[in-house]
C-alpha cells in the first residue's frame, strides 16, 4: 500500500498480519531454493516455499535495532536497491535515516578503489550539534596540501534490498569488514550478508515495508543522537574551530 511508503510503521508496530498482507511470506518454487534457507521456511504450498512470518518478524526487528544503533552513533548508512521499482523505496528510506542511497548499478571498485572513483566527491563538515559548516568547504578544497589524496568515507552499514543482483557490492563490503543487511529470498545465499532478513524480495509491497521499517529505525536513531548532542554527549570526536583555520585569499 502506498501509505506504507509515506508513513512506514515502527519496528515495534510490525505484526504478522502486516507481513502477510505485504506478501513477505512468498518464496520461490522448490526447484530454485537454497538449502541454507531451510531454517527460515515454514512449508510448501503448490510447489512454492512459504517463509515463516515469525522468523521474518524477528530478523526484521533485529536488523532495525542495528540500524537504529548505527544511526545513533553517527554512522554512515547506505541503502541499495537496484531493481526496477525500488527507487522510491530506497530514496524514502535513506531520507528518513539521513543516509545515502543507490538505485542504479553499483560501480565496481567504489569501495576497493574508492580513491579513484569517489576521491572528487564533496565532503560535508558538521559541528558537534550536527549542523553543517559551509564555511569550511572552501578550506577543504583549497588545502595547503593540495596534492594529498582526498579522504574517502566508507559506509558503516549497507542495507541491500536485492542481494542476488549485488554480489559485487556485498563482496567489497566483506573485504572492508562493513556489516550488511539484506532481504534473503529462498533462492538467495544467506551467508552473503551479515544480518539476513528472510522475506520475499520480488514483491514491491514486501520491499517497501522492509525498507520503510529500516528507514524509520534510522530516523529514530538520528533523533536520539541529536537529543544526546543537545545534552552535550557526542557520539564522535568533534572538530574544534581552532583546529581548522579558514583559508585566506591567495593561499595555495
């Protein structure tokens, strides 16, 4: 339903009835199954594997808790969904969690060769209250050490809505010890992600629900982080203004 995309439920509001209505229980035909998913399967109906909704709910809540904690600690969260129709779900979830998104093909080497691919991307500098400091943009781009390589930030958590088509992304995350969350259908390999969510990855309704719940969890984590920052508790080491001096005209 469209209202679930605009106003997804909180992890605590996820019910078996909602998962059933979202078609998260429908797997693939028995001939396409991955035996490693046997513990997630409830049974077989008309030659199609049925995913246990109890397992889906438990794994979804666990993944949501991880997303919330990463967001609360100021981590970078990347949402990836490259199948047709997943764009709106990916963008909406990333917007709620104040994260990043990719809905087109993953560029191989974005993590393993990030300096060449992402080295020219802009850098966002914030203060202790998570407010962007636009005055530092010129300083960063005109650093006295202009020949030094630009720092490349890597995500602290990657959420993949279609792991089957993003093997390269998951492989690069594994090489860099980046934890991953993925929707695992009955034909997928659950060992490819750190935190699998057994569910139907072919139904847009199912994907919208899961992405929305994870996005809402990230939104809650961001809210908690800002509350802690307002009380003077920081989840990272803030950069003091005296440590960074704005550049002057003519400085090379």
